[in-house]
């Protein structure tokens, strides 16, 4: 009977030690990410609606931040970005400190025909984002649908891999309009 209690505790202790080691490895200076580029908004933009379009609907600050975050998170330059998480790292200024710290990139590079071809051609993804009102959300949630095309310097098209688009983001906000959680 005692053995059945000790084994799970030993397994839990081993997992905690391994987790601490991984956390320490990512905290080393050589594993820190570069600062976000200056194109990332540092303050939330105000809600706007164009006065030229009488049918335009004003969007909330949270909706605008969610659109900005989805646009940043789907803008990739595979020749420079090791993987897609690099774009999520650039969106950290829009997140709470805890959520931003939780975004960690895998050590392995991205693969796939589309990504490798985009890297070879020096292409950058050009996202198109829009609010997704067809989802059930909480009072603090915003959903955004993102699609993208690849812009290559030579103007050639890059074939899209099946099942990569669209990407539907779900953002949850704090009262201060910071992203405290997201998924896609």
C-alpha cells in the first residue's frame, strides 16, 4: 500500500525537477528573444469607424487589439523566422506579462513545403484579418479569422499547403485590454 503512494509522488517530483531545468535553460541569456520590432503597436489604438462609410460599425478597443494581434501573429518571414512562433513573440507587447512570458518558441525549425519554399524565395506572409462574430465568446473574448498570401520579391506564387488556412484566433482580455490568453 505504501509503495502505491510513493511511486506517484516520486514521478511528480521528477517532473518538477525536469520542468525547473527546462525553465532555467530558457532563462539563459542566449535563449532570450530579440526585442519586438518597432512596427508592433505599444499602445492600444482607439476604437474607430470610418465616417466615409455610413454602414461602418465602430469596433471596440479589444476588437482592434485582437485584429492587430492576429495580423502580427500571421506575418512571417521564413527566411528570418525560425518558426511561426517568432510572430507570436512579436505580439507580446499586446499581452499581459504572464501571458507574454508563457510564449516560448520550440527549438526546432518549421518545416513543410509552403514554409520552406517561402524561405527559399525570401517571401513574407501578407495576412488578412477580420472579426469572427460566428463564435460564442465570453464578455471579454474576441475571435478573429486570419488568412494570408505570400509576397515573394520575384512576384511568383507560393502554393498553399492544405488545411493551413484559415486560422481562427480566440483572444481573452483583462479589464485593462491586455491579452491574458489566446488560442487558435
